[in-house]
């Protein structure tokens, strides 16, 4: 009986990070960057999470950007408490940065850093779905 109870507690403990990580799944609206913004759909990619540009908008409304369908959030590994680490691609300069994502409710703070994390730029995204 003790073994069964210990196994159940261990299974619940291992399941908790997965439940927390699932909260990041969905569609998020980016902030405006170089006159445009996007909807990014975040979903599992292996044991991590990735985000793909699903729709793009500028001052004239929705448009068909060449970046649609490209992965902007890459291999974000859950670190607990809504925090993830991976990589971020910035379409406007076609550079990949060390990425950190901090999800809280219907907001994501996404950071892209260089120089070992000393120089960072960030955006706050809002959940669409």
C-alpha cells in the first residue's frame, strides 16, 4: 500500500509541470514591431514549446507576410512557474536570440538577449485564444 501511495504521489508531482506548461499553448498577439504585429500560435514541439506566426497585420489590416508560417519562438523548455527558456527569432532583422518567456495569465513577457543575456529586448504578448 505504501508503494502504491508513493507511486501515486510521484505521478502527480511529475504531472504538475506538464499542466502548468500547457497554459502557454494558444494564440498570442505580439506587440507592434517595425510597423506590424502578428498572431503567434504556441504548441508543443517535442518536450518543449514552439510558436509559429499564424496571421500578420499592419496599419492597413491583415496582410500576407512572407513570415507567415515561420517559427518565431523556438524550443522553449519549461522551467516551472510559467517560465521557459529557448530561442527567439526576430523577423525584422532575421536574427535568433537567447529567449526567455514568462507566462502569467493572459500575458507573456518574451525576451530576446545577446552577449550572454546582458543586452535584451522584450515584448509583452496578449492571449487571443
